[in-house]
C-alpha cells in the first residue's frame, strides 16, 4: 500500500510538471484530474506494486488469499486443534447449544424441530429466505454465533444441514470469523444438496423387433439431512478450508448468498493432515490387514448417492463398455459432460464380501479438454485415506481407457482397506490445475487493470497512429508487459509439465505471451491493439473456464486384490466394426423424431414440439409417469424443428394441416403464429373450455394480449421472458454513479459522465417501451361500417402520445447519441458499456459465459418515464415467450365435429396439466439438470417461474419488470407495424432524411392501409374512413 | 443390298417412311421421361399458378374467384411492387451483363493460362456454396460495427470516423448486394464458356494467323466470339434469369423486410405476399408476370446471339 501511495504522488508531481511546461495545459489538467480522481490512483498503484516483485501480484483492492494464509499458518507453525468445538447443535454428548445466535439485520432467529424426508427430526435453525419480501438487503443478512475455543489451533468447519428448496443450485454462504473475512475463499462456500434417481431405467417403444433406447430416470432432490465440510467454492483446495482460532471467545457469522436451508449443526473440527500412502500402507500392515479375496465389478451407473444432478447416467457407444448393445442406446456409464464442477461427488457401495486390502480400477472415458487431465478425489466413507488419493488424475485419451488407481506410483497400484458396505466416492477437484487456475485468473486481473490504466490515457477508441506517450504516464508499463509475458510462459511450461500429452491450449498461451513481448518492444503498437489486449484477457478467461470443466465418464469400477484379477470385459476390433454397421442400419429403422407413443386407455393425442430432443424426452417422461396414469390419455410426442411451426413460409405445420395430418396440439409456437392460423380457422379458440379462467390466472394477464383476436383466446403461454437493466457495480462505484430510476436521471446524470469516460449506454427496449411508458398503444378500436365496435381496428400511432413517444425514442439516438449497434455482451465485460437494457438471453450470458465479471454486475428495473405533473409510468415490455395452441382439425376434415369435440377435451386436459405450477417447476429443474445451467426454463406459470435458482434479489427485480409488462396484440396485418416503424426509425435516425413527425405519419398511412386490406380480405369489417386498394 | 436396284421407287419410299416412323418413335420414347418431368414440374405449376393468379387463396381456406383484380392491383395500385421492380432492374442491369462479361473474360484469361485446372477450380468453387452461405461470409466484411473488416480498416486508416452501416443504410444496401453477387457470378456459364473456348479448333487460329491476325484481341473478335455464340446464348439467358431471381442474397444482406425496402426484390415481394400475408392469388400474379418477363428477355437474347449461318 505504501508503494501505491508513493506511485500516486510521483505521478501527481509528474503531471503537475507537465502541466506547467506545456501550452495545452487544459488538456493535461483534464487528464490529471481523471487520473488522480479516478481509477488510476488505485490501478496504477497496483501496477507499482507489481514492480516491486513477485508478491505484488495481489492488487490492493483484493483481500488476502487462502494460499497466503496457509503459508502464514506454516510459518507460524500452527498445529491442528485437539477437540471438536460445537458452535451450534448437539455435541457428542447430546447437549444442544444454540451458540447464542443473533440475527444480522432483520433475520429472525427461529430454532425449532425440523423433520426431513426420511422422518429424522433434529432441532435446527430455520434459515428460510424464499418468502423474504425486500430482498435487496438479503445479501448482508445472516446469523452470528458465539463460541469459545479451548485450545488455539487449526480447525475446519463441518455443517449439518437440510435443503428445503428444490432449485438446482448449491446452498452458498459467506463465512466471517469475528466479523471479518479470514480470506477471500471463505466467500460463497458451497453446501451441496442430495439428489436421488426417481424410478427405473425404461425403454422407448421403437418397434416390435427392437429393444428401444434407454430412458434416463429423472433425478430429483431429496430433502434429507446432510453433513459436509466447508471447501472453497471451486474446490481449488483439495482439503477443507482451515481456520486458525486463538484460545478464547470468538464469533462466527454466516452470510446469506443463495438458497434457503435448515442448519442442524455447525462445528469446528480439528484440521487433519493426510498421511502419505507409505504411512497408510505400513499402518495397514501393522493392523494386520490381509489382501481380500474375490473380484468385484461395480457398474458406474449404479452409484447410489450423488450431490449434484449432473452426476447422471449416460450413453456410451463404445463396444468395450459394459452393458453395450449394438442396436440401441444403453445407459451404461455415469457422469460425462455434466459431472464437471468442483465438489460434485458420486458415491458407490463397495460390494466386497470380506474386509481386506483391495486395489481399485476403473474403466472410463476422458476425451474432453484435449490433452488435459481430469482430477477426482477418492474418499472412503467420506475420508481421504491418504494424501495421494486427494487428487487422482484421469488422463486424456480419445475413447475408453482403464486405470488402476496408483499404478503409476506404486507397483500394482494402491491397496485400499475396504470393508463390506464401505462407501467409495469420487469428487471433482482441480488437482494440479489449482495453481494454474489461480495464476491465470490473477494474470487476467493484471491485464484488465493495465487496460483500464491505458484506457484512461487513450480513451476507448484510440487513434492507432498517435503517440500517447504511454510510458510517460504508466512508469512501469514495460515491466508490467514483460511480467505478464513471463508469467504466461511459466503457466505454459507448467501445463506442459503436468499433462502427459501436449494439451491443445498451450500454444495459445504462447501466442498471447508473444503479443505482450511485441507490445513491450514497441509500446506505440498498444493504442492500435486495445481490442487484442482485452481479447487476450477474454481468451485466457475462456481457457480457465475450460480447465475448470473437469469432465469424466465412468463405466465400471473394479475391485480386486490384484490388478490381474480385475474382471474386465474385452472388445475387439470387429465389435467396433459390427457396431458401426448395425448403427448405420438402425439409422434407417428408427424414427428419431417420434420420441414416444404412450397409448392411453381413454384417448390418444398427437403433440408436436418445436424443441430439442432432450426437452421432448423430459416431457415424455413426465407424461408417462404423471399425465397418462392420471387421465388415461396417451400422448405421442414429436420433435419438429422450431422454424417449422411458424406461420411464416411453407412449413411442416401448414402442409400437414392442408393435407389433414396436422397434430392436435402445438407446443413452442409463437403467439403470432397462433393468430395467423386462427384467422384462417386453423387454430381452435380455448376460452370456452372448462376452468379457463382459473387456468388463465396462472399467467400474467398481459401474456394473453399476444394470443387474443376479436375476443377469442387462441393459445396458452408456455414460456416468458423479461427485460431489465444491467450495470457494472464496480465501474459505477469507481465513477461514483448511482443506478438511475428514470430516463431523466439516466440522460441527465449518468450518460454525461459515461461519455466523459468514453463509455456508452445500450438500449434494446425499442419504440414499444417508450410508447407504453407514455401511455400509448399500437392499435386502437373503432366502429366498422355497420356500426360494430372492433378492438385493434386501426393503428394507434396517429395520436399525440405516439408522436411524443417517437420523438423521445429517436432523440435517444439523435440528441443523446446512443449507438444503434453495440455488441453488448462483449462491451459490458470490457467495461466499455457498463450499463444497458437487455433480456433474459443476455442475463444467462453474463451469468455463465462471463466469469471474469462475476459479482461485478447487478440488475435493476428499467428506467421509468416521469411526467411533468410528477406522475411516473413504469410500464415495461419484452415478456412474450412461446405459446401452445390447438389445431382445428375439423376445418381440414381430419375429424368430424363429434370426434373433435371429444378430442379437444383430452387436449385441453393436457394443456391444463402441462401449465400447472408443479409440473412446470419439475420440468424446469429437469431441463436445467439434463441440458445444463444455461438452459434455464422460464416457465410462463408465475409460481413455477419463481422456483428457479435466481441469484440474490434478481428475482424481485425481474418479477417487478414482468408484472408491469405490456404485450403488443397480434392483429391481422400486424407485421406491417414493425416493418414501417423500422423504416420510420431508419428515416429519422440512420439516414436522417425525415423529421420524426413526417416519418411517423408515413408509417401510419401504410400500416392502416395494410390493416384494412387484410380486414377486408377476411371480411372482418373496416372503418368508415378506410380507403382500400381496389 | 444387292437387290436394292430391283425395288420400285414407291417401295423404297415406303421402306423409308416405315423406317422414319420407327426411328421417330424411338426418339420420342427417349424424350418422354424428360417431357413428362418438364410437364410435371414446369408446365403444370405454371398453369396452376396462372389459375390461382385469378383467385383469392390463402392456402388453408378454399379459393374464391377474383378475376383480373390481382393484376389490376399489381399494375395500378402496388407502390411496393414498383420499388421491387426498380431494385430488381438496377440489380439485373448491374449484375447481368457485368457478371456475364466477367465470366466470359475470366474464362478467356484462364484458357490462356498454364494452370487451367487450378484456376478453374478456384473460380468455380465459391459458386457451389449457397447464396446464403456466401453472403454470410461476406457479411463479415460488411459488418455494421467497427469490427467489420471494411469498417475496421477504413477506421484504422482514418478514412471514416464512425462505422458505415453497410447493411442498414439505404444507400449502401443495394451496392453491397450487387458486389457480393458479382463476386460469385462465376457459375455454370463460366464452366460452359470454358468448355466452349477449349472446343474451338486450333486450326482456325493457325489459319487466321496466316491470314494476318496479329494479336489475341483480333483472335477474340474474329474467331472466339463468333465461335462461342451457343455458349454465349446460354450464358446470357442464365444471367438474366439469375438476375431476376435474386432473393437469397438480398434477404441475407438487407434482411426481410429491409430498411425502407432498399433490398426488396421481385422475388422478395412475391415471397412476402405468399408466405407472410398468405395471399397466394396475388403472389401467383406476381410470379406469372415474372415468368412472362424472363421469357421475353430470353427470346430477345436468343435473337441477339442467334447463329447466323
């Protein structure tokens, strides 16, 4: 810190001198102001630190890292504590202590008996935040416990807990000791949940002569008492986090981060140091353990406990896998793509018949991350038997391979002492990658700090031909560049050293290092290479994410006293060949599109789904287990490519309808498609079905505006979306900005400062948002020539409100200088566009594909329009998603009236079932578990929507936005509205050939003309003043 | 053959007739499959289209008779059609002859080069890719943000100060479409030209040299061009039909709908009516007019390039 201050002072003096000596003093005064007032005071300070040496890697704004703390423990010679300290819950003597727990903030302390799914009751702290109204303060809420340490020493924390919310996310908490964060890694420590398989593996019905493909049983959360030691969030450490506690009274604070949970116990356990295998072996010998007898095979997929839904059965089509079938897909392995994140554990029961020493072997596939290994920690009954088992590496190889644990270290492999019924677990850890990951993440930080230093001097769009004199302002620029280069090369070497094969990604580190060398040699190149500079940081982050992605698929575990006794299945060359041809043959025989036909006793309905195969399989499973037994209605689920269900262009749905083969129900259609078909009598209205009102109340009423036409409702919403404002908390803090709640605040206070700093605001709300906030609408009703009133008969853009809104909208670009085109995702990460409005897709991108800004961004409501009289309009848009609708198969002759009457009741009961909260919530969690976190299912059912694992207070912001949303009605000829508004926008903003009013009036004319032409075509009445084409 | 002389003239004529009938029958048999397909996939759709152009039809409900109303609207009351027509004509005039001449020019240059096959492959390969694919690749060059290749370098060299919105600015959309089309105009006509050029007997050139032809350009004017008439006809018809059928590239570059209809083409207008508005009758009228236009232009080409013996 001292050197940071020094650096700042030196800089100030330097700048002052410059100011005196140059004629353009004002320019430099500005720069100096920027630098001294803003980020550089910190960032350049951090840079100066780096100059001093290796340990300067930690920039000043970061806390202490665990590795530093550990080094300190070692230096001070701290020893493990001697006895367990119970902070909360029952101790070993059965005495309950509440740790004098105090709620932080408004958290109420509720300690009562809680019974889990297995009917085990424990006295516990109820930490239930799902119902918390004002979530904005949630982050700092928590509980503080007081406890006494009898003997100074190192302790780890073990917690007993039970999850209570079925969301596919870990329970995370921050740990503070005596009100302080002991090290960075104590934030967001995960407590895993317990997942179990529900049901059996079943098969699809593909035809009488063939065995079907296996269907995965669903994985559900089991709400049972769990006990787990506290690790760091990414399992970079192979052992539980150690805390040094002095003798005396201390407090422990747990802060809420995500997921409610019930805590039954919190204990400090003396830290254990793992013994080496040598000691383990000699201890076993001393205890007189002998080699066991027998050879045992445990199928990987028979794992009996898992703490993540990602640990699930997988298909492997390599003939050397167990349970291989030539003709169909068999769930013969476990893990794969989704068993990849630190901490995820699979547990098997050892089937040995007598206690003794055994070797453990595995058949597995690890063909991910070219050249890099995957690591797993092997524990027996939850304990690491010896240090070598803390991280076992599974080498990269294309295809199936075998491993005998420890064979590369000890001749014949490690001997484990196993008793019948012992639990063998494999947990994802980062192994030898830990140091690489930490180092790379730190390098990215250094690069980004350097970038923001340079950016202060050059601006966001520097002139590559101008000499900014970077070296004058950033004294140690060359040192920093060289430092980054050397560190990258070191990482490169380390990766090469720990990988048995040359990993695919190492050459990239080298080429990035070369970039830094180039910039070091000629700093004049830097202004022209700002994109490459940030791009390099992004690339490194991507590779870090890749490295952390520790995938592994296990086919079989072998247990036998010697390697030779492993009961291995061998597959030769011809098996592979046969497999290839059988698969080829089967590709002609199988109907891959029809996921399944479940025959019902009452009726069968045909459903087309415009989603991927995984979505359909999950749906089919749910139907089979839940819907068909309940109603007796069979459902045939067919996969149709999404585009084939729209009312645009020739597509399967339209053609099938004309030819009388249309499905009964379409899932994943658009509201617009429903209306387009409905106008032509091809979709059946649903508002007269039984309980329609009750079912409609499951959704936001606004969603029905998108699928209602002339008083008839034609579809039920399936999914929805949202529009919120994203901002970078770190940049806002640095620039001293507040989150604007109105447009006036945004354009008055925020944007000028952004522009001063060469930053931008990104707007995607379109004209809709502004129009709705001004109280306008796209269409309005009118009387037709017969005096009958029709909704949405003419465009609503010919009003003063619409005009005002259009001026406001175009002014954002013409007056306030917003940019029409920005790559928001990238620019937001670089900090060039620290604030913007965008939808759910962007949300997921930031959440999953932007790890470098994790925790540095937040969402806020969309700015509101404040009127002169002080009233505020906070209307939003952008919630429309997919719909499901019933095809009217009477008009095309597929069914008679009576048949359809009966059929439609079945279809409606399916729609009712499908949109239920519990069905949707279950589907959402399954989709997320099977496809991945990025496939979050935004159910249109409000209750189910709330059930997803939203971060902190995000859910409240999102729901606020959704509640106020207005949906634009779909009308006959409505496509003209969007079209001509785009044209009007182009005329006013892009080519600037027309003033807003003229531009909008041109659009109004065209839109009305089209609306009325269409209405006339379909004989739905036109207004008096309509002029028509013919 | 010995008794031929003994046959009367009448007998000989009879045999000849029989032979001719036999021969022509065989010929017709050979033609029938092609004719059948031609009828099924060209004549019949044209006839059906012509019929529907006289109706109102939305593909789902039954058609109703409309008489000549669609044509009346098309000719008198469709402002957009005029824009589409204008765009298509501009496109056709720019790409048709230019593409044609480029294909011919490159074919001629390549036949005079050593590594013929290599260059042929180089020039022909891009046309194997679809229009959508090609324009997607070109979109990287014309991307609207400052990362687009052209924008990037124009910015870097200081020629422009802010990115050009290539595919959003009304003024640049059509030129971009024309540019991309020209870049991929080395299609079938190019191959036909190449074949034609290689088929011209060397003797002609040698004879011409003796007669006093001095350079390649004279060879071109007096031998190559006249000898290439059939191939040139094919190329010209191809170019015209291709130019009037522009759609894929226009949509990929300009979007659908394009800003202020700057990339609206004849086919685009047709597709819009057919598959966005489901006015099949009207769309049929547009397509009928397109068929008539291309047919007429084809006839004109045939007249221009007809071999005059």
